[in-house]
C-alpha cells in the first residue's frame, strides 16, 4: 500500500531520516487498513495497530492526532487509489458501456465469496462510522460522490456514443446514484446473508439498464 511522503525531515543527526519516517507512516496506514477492513473501526484499538505494526506509540502520534484522524487518512488514501483505478478503466479504448460493465463486473467479482481486507473497507465502514465520527463520515461521503460523478460521466458518454440506452425521464447523475446505492446496499446485504444473491440481483438490473 503506497502512501505519499508527507513527512517532515528531522534535523538531529541521531534522528531517523525523512524516508524512514515516511515508511513508518506507510506501514501504520497499511497495518491499520488491513485490521479495520477485517474487524471494523470500533473493534480495532490503537494498541492493536501498534502491536501489529511493531512501532512505538510516539510514532503513531507523530502522524495522527487521534484514532479518528487515522481513520480519515485511511479512507482518503483508499479513495485516492480507487480514483486511480477509475482513471485506468476510463482510459480504455472501448465503448462507455464496456467501461461501465467492466467497473461493475469487478465490483461483483471482488465482493463474492466472503469479504477480506482487499475488498471490504468502504462496505464495512459505510455501516459503521456514520453515527460515530462526523469527519470520517464526511470523507467517506466525498469518496462516494467522486465515484458517482465518474459513473455519471460514463453514462453521459454512453449516451453520446449510443452504447448506453438513454431514458428521457432520468438524468445521468440520478442513474449513477441509483446504481451505486443499489450496489453498496447489495454488498452490505451479501455480508449479512453470506450469499451472493443480492449481488446477482443488482448485477442483472444494472446490465439490463446499460443495454447488455
């Protein structure tokens, strides 16, 4: 998990270098990401993160004022990486319908057969942080908006290249929201029911509406 170097160099000859500090921050975020995606935010304490990462408490507070700030940083980085994946899909030399299909097929594939730390950070936190952390809720919501805006842009492009059916009574932004909200809800229900049926239902709905 690559984290941008935001560390401040320390001038003391005996102090660790800025590169070492950056690596420590990256290691803390990667460790916290894995633990929180597996167990949830409230179930993971700072001590567990530090013990698992093998770093002292001072290193944590050098970068993060609180566990809540740590959670914000993890979500922000997740959506930065997610945006990079959207850009890769968007850059493909295929129809807009195919780009949308590839996006949702990836979601379908990664949410099936259980939920490990590679798949479920946003799904897990969506059901957890809204009522316990306003800063984390806000950064999570901004991430949702980023993805919905990308979906809407692909829908509009699909209307332009005639690869996606255009219904006169619905805006692209509204269609993007319906799809995203349906998929997020289906992912949550799939976790609760421990079946892939909710995902299969929204997959069928989405592919039909995109003209597949």
